[in-house]
């Protein structure tokens, strides 16, 4: 859906076109290349969003977390800043070492503007809350039940970062 806003002032006419961010995301996702690790699938969407989907019944250990973060770094090697959406719905388990690695890696990357975690159960919410509780994080993180809400929030964070000269 596209909405047009017309603002008329004495000096100029400003036409602002707003496209639904979720629709744009899904269109770009269809065109993006899928990459896989043992426990996840990942796509670089529109050159500024990493979308990660955990594989069915993923049991994530430290080596898996390292592999996932290496893939993420490879995907955004040429990008100044980016945001990340992680769909945790399929996780069966994640070790404490893997959680710690993910948290530290997210915090160590100043180019990662924000992380949206999508949950679908009490268990995945507990995992996501661990990431929110990570102290001194420079990355904005938020938990969502709905993917579209996560996408809208993430693009607002990217737009805000860009307005600051990100």
C-alpha cells in the first residue's frame, strides 16, 4: 500500500511518498540470496537488514553461534550500518555459551543499529529476554510477537540512525 501526503507552504510543495515497510521488506526478501549455516538461514535484504530464520528444531551450540556470526559479518562486509531481524520460532535449544557469544558479538559491532527478535512461545521469549538483559549494549533490541511489527520498528530505527548521519 502506498500513501501520498501533500503539504503546501508558501515557499514550496512537498510530496512525501510512504511505502509500507513490511511489503517492501517481503518483496526484497524474495529477491535476496539465501545463505545457510547448520542452524539457520540468512538473507541480506535491501543491503541494510540481515534477516535470520532459525532452522526447524535448531539446537544451537557455541560453534553454531560462531558460524552464524561469521556469516552475518560476511553479508554486511561492505555495509556502513545495518539492522538484524532474528526469527527464533524454530529454536529447540541454545547453550549458555552460544547465548553469551551472540550477545557479545552483537554488542561489539557498532554498525549493527538494532536487533528485532521475533518470538512465538514462552520458551523463545525467555531466550529473547536474555538478550534484552545484556548490560552495556550499544545495540537497540526489542522483542516482537509479529514479524510485520518487527520489520516496521527496525526500519524506523534505521531511518533514525540515517537522520543522525549514521
